[in-house]
């Protein structure tokens, strides 16, 4: 049974999808407890072979997540800063490396660590009133939850510099135009839309999804010539899986595949 270690994160299982809700009023900020709780939740979900997709969102109508609780950094304690930086990194890297598909349902402000949380996901869906920014520079800090690395990959260097170096806030329409989010929906519809997309994941072989996601993410640092051979080897490796046999035979027999995630 999947269980959250903190009241600041709620988890619900709906079929083959897990829904994680950040619930830390009033702005769904992150702290050491919730970051540790996210890392733990992702670990549990990786072990549950019946979960194929994870949807993350924020409680309420205004905030997806406003990022870190800045009160933690008010005294300038470097040791405390190091702990928090590690917690952000470990939590969001765990989410990014989840074996299945992760979808962020951005239901409001996604600021700082909140946007980094969304960028750790594979796909982002934003409601039309959402606002996104990495404003750490305005308080003498920098994004330490993957922001400086993930944003250029997602939107390109120019827009990454505008958002990080100039402190530019983007609305949902701009975020969609520059590729920061994949879809914009009406207010109140992000979670429903994300769940519907997650349901499509269950129609894919979870073994194939994991292999494909790994290859896609490796494209960030692997030379193309090397990547081609790895892709071919990964294709052949799928023939060791039960899902490969089930998938092909289900297609030939004109029936719905029954995945074993094995």
C-alpha cells in the first residue's frame, strides 16, 4: 500500500495512476519534510508494478507550488542551505527518474522550486490562469532543484536566460508557445486532463515506456552516433520481456493487451 510519510503530500491511487497533491497551505511551499516525503513516495511507486503513471498537482485553486519556504534561508546559514539544496535535488531527481510517465497538472502559480517540480515531470499541463517563474535571483539565490539545467533543455537557452537571468514571469499562453508546457486548459481542468492523459499510458507496455523514457532522457548527454546503437540494443532487449510477447500476440489476435510490467 502506497502511503505518504507527511501530511503535506496527499497520494491517491486511481487504476494504474498515482495522484500526488502538494498540500501545504497557503502556497504549497516545499520544506525538508515534504521533499523527503516526495522522494520516499517516488521510491514506493517505483516498487509498485501496477502503477504506470504519476500525476502531480497542488491543493487549492491558486498555487501549484510557490517553491521553497524562504524563511528557512533568512539567517544565512550555509549548512542549512546545503541540506535544503540536497533535499531539492534528491526529490526532484527521483521524480525525473521515475520509471513511468509523470505529468504535472499546473493549477496556479508555479514559482521557483514549484516550477522546478513541474520541470522534473515528463509532461506539463497548465491552466489558463497559471503563472510560471524562477525568481531566485531577485532574492540573491539561484534555482537548485534542476532549474538551470532543465529549463534550457525544455525551452532553449534564450528563453531560459530571460526567465532566470532577467526574472521574467511567463503566463500559460507564453509557456505553451515556448514549449514550457505542452497544453493549456481552462481553470479547474488541469487535473482531469492530466488523468485522462495518464490513462493513455496504461495502454502502452510499461516495460516499453521505461525503455523509451530512458533513451529520450539520455539524448541530453549522449552523442547521436552512440545513441542509435543503444536504441537498437534496447529494442532487442525488449524481447526478454513478457510484455513484448503479450503485446504482439494481442495485436495479432485483435484483443486488448494485458500488461504484466515484466
